[in-house]
C-alpha cells in the first residue's frame, strides 16, 4: 500500500509541470481571444470623453511622415496629449518635421501647456542588410521597443505603415493581453497603396492587432473581406 501511494504521488509530481503548462497556455489563449473579440469595440465608461489620452505617433521616412503630419493637423490636440513621436534611429528628418508642427501648436493660445516628446527606435533591418545579421538587430530592436513601450504605456497608438510600427503595435497588443495597458491602435494605410495593403498593414490586419483599420482607396477596400475592421475614412467629417 505504501509503495502504491508513493508511486501515485510520484506520478502526480512528474505530471504537475505539464499540467501547469497546459493550464497556463489555455488561460493565455482564452485571454488572447478575449482581447481580439474586444478589439475595435468602444471602451465604454473606462475612458471619459474629457480625459486626455497619451498618444504614441509612429513616423516613417518618405511619404509616411508627410501623411501623418496631415493627420495631425486635424487631430484634437487637447484630447490626444501628451504626444510621443517615434521614428527610426536612422531617420532624422521625420522628427524635425514633427517638432515644427509641435512648435507651431505651442505658439497658438488655445494649445498652450500641451506636451510632446520625441524618440528614436532601432530598426530591425536596414535596406540591403543580410538576413543573417538582421537576426541580431531584430532582437535588439524588439528589446528597445519593449523598453520604450514600458516607459510610455500609451493609450492610443497612431501609425500609417512604416516598418517600425510593427514591434510597437505587437507589444501594445501584448500589454492588452497581460493587463498592463489597453492601447487603442489606429492604423491608416498609406495613400500610395491603391490596390493592395502594405506588408505592415497586412500583418496588422491578419493578426487583428489594430482596433481601427483605414484604407484610402475603394480598390484597396475591395481586396479585404466585408465585415472586417477595415474601412474607408469618412471624408465628410
């Protein structure tokens, strides 16, 4: 009898790590599904219409920043504050343009007291970089992105396609899952994407990471199944 008891106890002890792993994995997957289900839905009473929202704005080289600046010009600055601008470490022009916009806002009487910060993030892969060496740079970029997101913990993430937005949005989604911060992710596809989504847009759409997903051309919207999060901006407002 004693031997049988010790044998049963030994089996339970050996199976305990596996049981715990299965339980944790199940709970985690259920939480991910719950976050996906709630993605894009109103936050309800958790966020008052009068409360300012800390906003992360992801800038990108080329036309990405120009398009983002156009979006910022119609943004309710008093609502989305403080604002944190992030661009790739090799992109100096984007942050300069953002500073010009913020300086112009600071000069206007109705927006005095608003704050903005400007940051740079490591790129996962430079143009022409080998895939072998990009493994290390990708790990460094993810670690840097995680540190920035822990520091900022934004309530809103606004992006329009630069590759630097992917690790930031993925980390923001992970924060939702583990309960660190619920960040509403707004993705506006570049106007240059007339017929199909960019790689960044495709990843965020397929993984259902973005809370609101906008495209700017009917031809692009037609390539995406109806009833999804994707939609055209309302140009009448």
